[in-house]
C-alpha cells in the first residue's frame, strides 16, 4: 500500500502500519520530518465507540442465539472498521516534547 501524507511536512511518508497504530491511541512519528503524530482524538473516540458497539452487538447476539455464528459475522465488520480507520482517520501534529 502507498504511504499516507504527513500533516506536518505534507510528504507521503506514513506507512499503513503506523497509521493503524495511530488509530489505536498510539503516538507515531513521521519518518521524514520526525514530527510526533496522533489520530484526531474526538474522531478516535467516536471510532472506538463504534468498535465497542459492534463487539457488544454481535457478542450479545451470539449469547442470545447460543451460537458462535454471529461471532463469525463480526470478523468482516471488524475488518471493515479497521479499513475505514486506517483509510480515513485524520492525523494531528503534536507539540514537540519539552526538555
């Protein structure tokens, strides 16, 4: 996959693995300019709530049906949420660490 643009240096330098880590509440660094980056916190909170809602929905569905089939339905939904998180979650530049 092609790299994602850094909001600091505007170069396509962020690898997809780092973009995925940013979507999991991690701080990443741009390999080109060294800027500290994170995902937009408010949008990340909304995405996290959607992950929890999907897991709860399919988990309770499996519990009510006494079947593991709804948990199999959760797999493509979770992969779709991960794809949307990586593809569309905007990054923010953090302030440099102090001395």
